């Protein structure tokens, strides 16, 4: 056991971090390993790899992900902003480089090889972007003469074209939704919200008419007979075949035919083998993390911490909802991972970075003057004020 009177940095972290949120994230990580073992062997075998190739790599990626999450959760709000600025600048450059030097996979250039390691920079760009715009929106509420909202809009306009050129419309939509939600939280007038919403809608309509990739996906969603809906159709059927309690581990068939059963459609594998009950449990875990983070944001009096906490929670929750909605054929296919469940090194480590910042921002900051002398933290261990 860790005593409350221990004057170590780890003890200070342990007694101030939201352990319930940390536990929920840990359960999601463990569920990801189990579902990777269930979903990935047929995929690996089909392409001539060892049956547990993806499962082993999933577990391997989990190690640096945990290290990144825990290390980031020790940071102060000021340090979080500084690290996010560096991460954003580096990843923005790397995202631009993918358009020239990136490997093309399924018609998209989203990955770049660095020192022999394939990285998707846009995954790391997302949480850093949320932190920066949260700081800017927070500054706009405190300093009316600072052009913070203009800078936040400029950052959005710098990121969106790069993502659309890859093309990655799923990430584009995700970042735009979170930006719009934070813009609304910052107290912007409804006319601005309506205007930007109109621009976003016009962009979606333009993409539908002028981008064949988007046109095909929306048409297949509206009319399944208009194109190939093999993956979505099989994913939908897996929920019916699995029923409430599933067919049992290893008994599923959808993973035998879906090329992305270990990534974009791992939720469908979970439904067939472990049933709707497990799917609801996963939904509950995602919802718990989001709702608990939003409750922290509501109670926080510092604008930056409030915006950043809410933004990271919305980023995490919206990405989860998009993946599950695609599996249930509620929205067109987006090619987005299910946090900590789907296979993907860049996705897992970037999510760990985002959740580490969320844990850091939601750490308790007690008023030490109200504590007895023996329980007060020394100045060097006290959380840094924003």
C-alpha cells in the first residue's frame, strides 16, 4: 500500500490521479489484447504471416503506450501545453511530408517511415491540436484583445487541407467536430457557429460531388446495392449471429472473411464471439471515461483545464462512437480505429498520449493549507498552477 504521508513523486501522483478513470482505461487495454487474440489470427494467416503476428505486435505496442500514458499523466498543465506545441509542430510537418514521401496504402498516403518504423503522424496531431486550441479559446475568454480565436481558426485551416489531401475524411470530420464543440463552449455567438456549420456542410457536399472516394462510400451507405458492401454487411450479420452471449471464443466466422477484422471491424468480432453483452460493456467503459472527464471539466474553474479536459474527452468519445457506428451501419465507413481495442501502433500510442494528458488535467489539486501539516506536500511536489 502507498501511504498518504509518503513524500515521493509517485505517492503524490497516486493520491491525486483519478484511479477510477485509470482503471477503466486499463480494462480497455486488456480487452484489446483479448480481442486481438480472437480477431487477428485469420487475418495474419491469409497474408502468410505467423498466426499471432498482429496479436504479438498489439501487446508489444501496449508497453510504450502504457509508459507514455503514465509519464504524461505526471505533467503539469503548463508542461502539457509546451509538449503539445512541440508535438503539433513536428507532426504537422510530418503529415505534410506523407503527401510526398508517404507510402500509399489503399489509395491513401497517411504513413511515413522514420528509422525503419512506420508512423501515422495525423494520429499524434489530434490530441496536441486539441490542447493548443483549448489554450487559445481559454485565452480568448480572459483577454479580449488577443486574437486567440483567429489563431485557433488558422490552426484548423492548416490541418484540414493536409488531412483531406491524404485523403482522411474521417480524421477531418473528427477534428472539425471537436474544434466546433470547443468553439461553442468558448461562448461564441450562434451566428458564428451557424456560419462555420454552413461551411462544413458545403465542404461535405463538395466532397460528395467531386471526390469519387467519398461519393462511393455515401452511395453505398444510402443504397447497399449500388456497390460493394461486403465488410459492412458481414459486420452487421455478426451481431445477429452472436446474440446476447456470443458463439464462444474462437467460434466466430466473420473474422475469417473480413480483411480488417482486427482493426476497423474488431467490434463486430467481439459481438459474434462474446455477444452483445460484451459490446454493451465496452460501450459502458467508453461512456464512463467520457462522462467522468466531462464531470471533472464542469467542476474545474480554470478555463484552459476545462476546455482541454472536455476536448480530449470528446475526441476519445467521438472516435469510439464513429467506429462502433460504422460497424452497426449507422454511418458510412470511415476507417477509424476503436480506441485501445483495434490494432495499430500509432493509434494506440497517440491515444495513450491523449489519455495521459486527460489523467494529468483531472488530477486532484487540493488546497494544502486545509490539510494537517503531516499530510501537506512539499512545494516541489505540489501540482503546478496554470
